[in-house]
């Protein structure tokens, strides 16, 4: 007899195994109990036959509440009717704890009911599937970057100043003399680490204090941010494209069960091909105007604009060379027109919008100092950043990919609040 995981159950066909988990659901029919047992790796049907058990114990099992913790022993049998292809013929069952009345019953519940019970909601099949796909996406990203010669270097959560807009900072009292801010991005520190290692990336939580309640925004979200020395805009686009394809291919290959649970239309993911279509910001504005959108040239795209542009292709759309005025202060100006910068956004189909933003960074210290002053940023806090351009400056660039938006896109779900185990949203911080 072996301890087994449900995801590996096919390896044990014909053998007796032990599963340690929880009762997901139960129905009875005559002399049979059909237990849906989950162990974190999957769900399997375990069938109890009354003559094989003490009658009183068989009655006790019938009354077991949902989410009771149990250890089940049984023989693994093939079953074509099962999504797994197998079921368990139960020979023994140990009740570890009888659950209290579980609040999330197997029926429809409102999001308002479920969010305060997120600590329990993540046990449901759809949430289980989403978070397992999230983990696979992260694994695919790290494998892609590690195999491409990038080094993981952790960057600070506390920062002395903003790296982007100063109006979206979470401020905290760092010590009796200093205030600090929760990071908006690790990118600026990556620009230091690439001068030591060539190609690096950081992966971790980032924070935005903007008062947004849209389905695309969280106050705490996770980003992976690769950065490269001796790199131009074209290198940024190439690696961004490669990372997206690595994610799509990995999810399609390894998460078929989870995608089926979510009823994801995988044909839309299978249709994604390289090279991705490209257009300049100026061409994108022309298309919006042609489609009757009242868009102000020089402004940033809203969610509806992104949806219109990205809906023209099966693959993500690469939009490059945005106006400098709407991008971060550190973006390298376009040498052909310095009112634009060497920046890029990747807009994915199906209305999920931007998942990658990046570009080439300024390499001239004098121009960077000028931009710091133009944006009214504290010069003292950015001296180290300007120093990087004084000691061996090179062309360099990078990008950031938002994990939650990418997970929402891969899973085909509407709201990113379900793409992280415990979402942090405007006015919602429990549990």
C-alpha cells in the first residue's frame, strides 16, 4: 500500500493506495456512497460498498459534512466515465475531523458572499484550477528567463522614492528620520544589477495606491521584470514575445485538466503565433479614429481602446513608440522624433489589455537628470540611479509582465481578483 497523490493516480492502476485529503462532496444510492475526495492535486471519486463496512460506520459516513478531513484507502480502477479516467474502490476510511457546517455549499454564490470567505473559496474546483495555472505560468516564466541567461536578483520592497507616478504610492514611516514607499516596480534596481551581471530579473509583489475598482486592477500584484545591458527596443520586443509564447505553450501542454474545468476555449490560445503583429502608437491612433473612437492623440489608451486594437488579431499586438509625455521619465527618446520614446506595450486579445510594458532606458546622465527635474522628483533619492550612467553606461532595456492579468487571460476569466489567492482591492483587505 502506498501514499499517493490524485494527479499521479494512473501510475497505481490495480494497486491499493492511500489518499490523504478532504471530502469535497458526497452522494448516496442504496448500498453505495460516492465520495468526491480532493487532496490538493485533484479530485477523484471513491466508492464505498456497504457490505464491506460496519453498518454503523457506513451510516456515519453518509452524514459526513462537506470538507471533513479523511484518509481513504482503496484499489485504483479504470473508469472511462471519470474525468481522470480512474476511480477508487474504497477498502478503508479514517475520519480525521468532522467539519463544521461548511458555508460554501455546492451551489451558486455571489462574489460579495465569496470574497470575505476567500480562505475557503480557494478550495473550489474553479479557484483551484486558476491558482494551479498561475503556478505553472510562473514556472514557465522562470524557466524561460533562466534558460535565456537571466539571473534572478531580488529587489527591495521599501524604496525611497517613486519610480513611476507619485500619486499611486503607499507611504510608510521607515524610521524616525525617513519615510519610505512600497515599491511600484523593481526595474530601477534591475538597472543596477545588469551592470554587474548583464541580464537579470526580479519577481515579486508591487503596489499601487490608485483608487481604481476596475476588473483589471489590484492594489497589490506580482510582476516579473527582466532587464538587459547592451540591449535596444528590438531586444525588448524579442524577449517579451518569447516569454509570452513560453507561457502559452506551457499552459496548453501541462494544464489541460484545469483548462477543461474552467471551460476555456483553448482554440483561441492555440491560434497564437509568432511573429506578433506590430504597429506604432501613431498608427494605432489612426486606426482608433477610423473606427470612430473619440481618442485624443497624445493620450494613453484606455481599456476600451486596447480591446479594439487587440481584437484585430489572434495574437498579441505590439504597440511601440508612445509619446514621451505619457511614459516614465527614464524612457530613451526616439532618435527620429524625441517627442516619442522607445517604449512598447503588448496588448493581448479577448479584452484583457496590456500584459507587458517596457522599452529602452535612458543611457545619458545629463538627460536623465533633466527628466528627473522636469518630473519634480527628489534628486537626492535618484543620485544612485543617475550614477549608473556615469560609470560604464550602455544602451539597456527591459520590460515588466503582470502575473494577474496574464493569468486572467490564460484562464479566460473576467476579473483578476480570482487570479491571486488573497486579492488586495480598494476597500477590501480581509482575509
